[in-house]
C-alpha cells in the first residue's frame, strides 16, 4: 500500500521537524490506547478520535493498525531502553550505586512519563505474533540491563543474593506495579514513594544493598528541608 507520506516530495527541515513531532504524538496516543484497551479493542478511529483528527490523516504516517502498533512498541521501548543503557554506561561507581540509579530511573520513567503505556509490555501473548516478538526482544533487553549489574555485583562479592533470577523477578514485578502505587500521588509524596520503593528493592542485594540504602537515606536527611523523615520501613502508598 502506498501512503500519502510515500508519495510526497522531500520536505523542508522545518516541515520535517513538524511531521516528526506529529508522528511522535500519534505514537504516544496509540501506545496509551493499546495499553488501556488491548490490541484487539483499538481501531484507527479510536486513535483519530483521541487526537481529534480524521482517520484519513493517520494514513499519511502509517499504512494501517499493524504498522502503527509496531511503531508504537518500538518507539517507546527503544527510547526507554536506550536511556537505561546510557545511564548504566555512565556510572563508574560500585554496582550498588549503578543498580540504584537504574532502578530509580526506570521507576521514574514508568510513573511520571508512561504510567499507562507500560502495560503494553506486560502481556505479549495478547498481541499478534509480529508485535509480540518485538515485545519479547525489548523485555530481554530490559532484563539484560539489570542482570548485568547484579551479576557483576555478585561476581565481585558486593552483592549477596540467593538467586539472581529470583531477585530479578521480584525487582521487575515491583517496578511494573510502581505506576499503580505512585502515579496518583501528589508530586512530593510521589518522589518520596519512588525513593522508598528503590530503597526497598536494594535490600534484595544483601549487605551492600542495605549500605546503599543507609547512605541514600542519610543524604536525603541532609538535603531535606521540612516534611517527614525518609525511611525504608514503609512501602509505597497503595493508591488502588
């Protein structure tokens, strides 16, 4: 199928930037809808209605629902994974500091930027096979980011875990639920809840995790001006 996009002559840089922003907006809205309703329950009409545009205008950017869904998965997933990979590569400190930074960044992205879209990656079996395969690849990429840091910490004796696989499963499950716990909260309460969740997950790593928590809580107490004291005894508020 030849789309209007393919038939157009090359655009000026200004128009190209405008189209790129529009495409990103379409992908963000589509990701929200697919996450809310599931692949089968979303039509291009739904995406157009939420954007307040005509369905025909979507064909300028995408040939159909399958292409839109694939692009939404890849755009969101690649941006997310790239940010985590760059953060991990930029940290030269101990594994505990790198792991906490990754956990905090992952939860912050999920809670503040994509609280609904995260659901797209939770149940890949609900998607057609081409999209499900892409989701599986992104999930393996995400797992590898955290696994490499934990395995490094175990190899150097910094981390002490009964099972790397089980520790990762616990960590992934909690991070997946973070938007449910944290997104509805007020901004300051949300930031504190994210910190508490990060500290709780670091306890999975044994003594080094507890030391990282103690160091972070101490630093937070020094920086805090008013408000309640930070701690790790209370889980993030359940806002369901």
